[in-house]
C-alpha cells in the first residue's frame, strides 16, 4: 500500500507542472473585468415637516421632523455675533445646515486681515451690497476643490427672494444660498458634512436634503 501511494505521488508531481502552466495561460488570456466601486445603502426616511417659529426670531420656516434645530453658540470656532444664528442638524447623515442672520443696516463684527497676516475685529454697518459680496466670496472659496459653481436667482410664492448656489465636485459645502428682502433682512445658509466629502457617496444624501432645503425655502417667511 505504501508503494502504491508513492507511485501516485510521483505521477501527481509529474502532471502538476503542466496543469499549472495550462491554467496560467488561460488566466492570462481571459479578459479583465473591472469591479465597480460600491457604497453602503442608506435608508432614507419619508419627508415630513414641522414649523420653526420662535418668539423674537425675525423669520420662520418648516424643517424636517428627523432634524433638530440647535442654537449656534460658535461659528467655525468663533463666537457668533447674532442670537439668531442656528443650525439644522441631521445627526443620522452627519450633516447640518448653518443659518446665519444679519440685519441690513445693523452692525456686525468683521474680521480684517492686517499686513502681517493677523486678523483684527472691526465693528461696521451691514451694507446690503457687502452682505451679497460676502456670500459670493464664501461660496467661491470652494474653487480649490470644486469643478463648477452655478448660481440662480429665485423668488418663492411667499415673495421671498434670494440666490441658490450649486457647487460641483468634492466640496464640503455643495449647497449654499441666501435670502433677503434687500432692505431689512439677510440670511445665509450652507449645507456642511462632518465627513470627508465625496461627490459619489454623498449624492443620495445631498439629493435627499435638497428636497428639504427646497421645502424650507418655500415655507420661509420674514416676520416683520
């Protein structure tokens, strides 16, 4: 029995090399099929809304029931200058919409860059043209990572006017906008993600939140 096993082993060794060579040739001649990059499926809730209408706030609107309104005590690590700065927090999507309000003709603290590169605070009047300019400047900061920036004027059924910005590419703020009556109120909004921006993986969530932004804009009202 031992001899037969040895003989079978020798026969296997002799046939193994030609077999492997044949398989190698077949594999080399087989066409390569690339695998598409996939992402985890995200369960999205149904769109449903509730009203944000807080006493003393100069505006109201409707926002999703799966989001939370958080008063913004800091804006990019800088203390906010207005009690009406809030965030719409989408915790399950690791994202939020920053809303910053300024009264036209009121005063704000502006960061002024000196010759040495340091910044100092300057209290100045909120001039309408400057507020619009600042909104465009902040949006255009995405030029480094974006492949396109488009802006479009809009006016809602409630008579609210503004500009909506769509930023293409892997920008952290793909959706931005501002609302204004040009004489008293100015509100800027920007959608941010707390994850590394990737236009492909974030697109389903961006499209989903875009519907919520549209609803917010359509239900937005100035209160005085």
